[in-house]
C-alpha cells in the first residue's frame, strides 16, 4: 500500500507538468499567430522591395528586362558609375545642406510655436488650426503656389520687397539663380514642415505635469532655466520621434524640388531623390537608380540607429 500511494502522487504530478508545459507553448503559438499578419505585411511590402532593390543595383536592369525577363549580373559596375559621376557628389552635398537646414528651421520654429500655444489664450485653437494648413495641403500644390510667389518678374514676394525698398527693380532670382535656389527650396520646406513639428511637440508639452513647473517656480527657477532643465529633458522622447521622422521624410524629398526647380538651375538643387528619379525614369537606367536608392536607405538607417543609440545613452546617464 505504501508503494502504491507513493507512486500515485508522482504520476499525477507528471500529468500536471505536461499540462503546464503545453500552456506556455500554446501561448507562444497564439502570440505568433497574432503577429503573423503584421510580419507578412512587412515582408511583402517592405522586405521584398528592399531586397529586390539591392539585387537590381547589381544588375543591368533596363526597360527591355520587363519584356525579356533578362537582367544580366554586372557586379559593381552600377556602383562605380554612380560614384564616378560628379552629379552624385554634388547631390549628396545638396541633400546634406537641404536636410540640415530644413530640420533646424522646422524644429526651432515648431518648438517655439508649441511653447507659445501651450499657454492658452482666446482663439488659440483657431490659430493652431490655421497653422496646420501647410501640412494638410499636398506637397506639389504647395510647391506650385510658392513657385508663383517666388517668381522673379511677377512674384508677390519680389513685389512686396521692392515696394519697401529691400529688392531691386528686376527682383531677386529666388529660383533662377544657382546661389539662391537651394536656399529658397529649404525655406519652402521649412514652411511645409513647421505644422508637423508644432503639433507633435505641442502634444508632448501637454504631457508634462504642471506640478513640476510649479515646484520649479517656488525654487526660484527662471523661464530659461526651467525650459532648459525641465521642458527639454522631459520632451526628449518626443524630440527623438520628431527628428527621426523629419530626417527620413526630408532626406528623400522629391516632389517639392521637382515642382519648384526640377533640380535646376545648373543642377544647384539636385538631391539624391531627384538623381534617383532622373536615373530611373528619365535615363531608364534602373540599376544605377537602385544604387542611389540604396544609399538613401543606408543614410536613413544609419541616422536612425546612431541618433537613437546616442539618445538612449544620454537618457541612461540622466537616470
């Protein structure tokens, strides 16, 4: 009897362990089933195009390929041709200037407006809604409107500047001078991107507890010290999102520059996005176009990884 009773609990324990072992396995399976649609979507619409674009950059891919299916492997020929092209170096420099100038302007003005609107006043909601209009209007429409405004002969901006004595009679060649055209494109892009920065940063400011500001004022902290010591550190996660998304949308911009200057005059506004467009859809050299596209992807990925890692390291030190 003693032997039987000692074996029985062991048997029942074994059954319990098998059941408990099945439960986590079933839970893991359910988790993967829930994640599977998202993974499938990302694989089809992000993974496959990315891998295909990398493969095309090592092939002689032309319109003929769509009919014959033949795309001979040509090694690094496409990469050598792109890097040997002077236009690629100029476009890379223009992209850097355009991106840095746009991000600085958009973020600085957007943050200033977000702080301004965080203090409620009459009609603040209506004014914020009006400031959202540049973000809601399609990029091409905004570019066409600004092309008319910046026209050297009949543009509104030159007319106003000449009336107050700040521009010569023949006007400033905002879009027709190689030395001014890129600056004009940066200013237009700043105008387009301010609402996005303002809305996201304004939302982040609303999440900061008011008690923290009250405690700072009781300690005798001034506005600038409060902003530097409280607002910016607590707004850092939102700033990270704004800068990363802003960089990725700005570094690859195409429609704004095409509608404003088409990359001119004298290639002074050519960026990596416009070079990709010209190589792929004007010269129909899809292999070289894929090379420039891969460079854009690599730049965006490197910026995101480095910035997020630096921001995480700073946050860890703060803790």
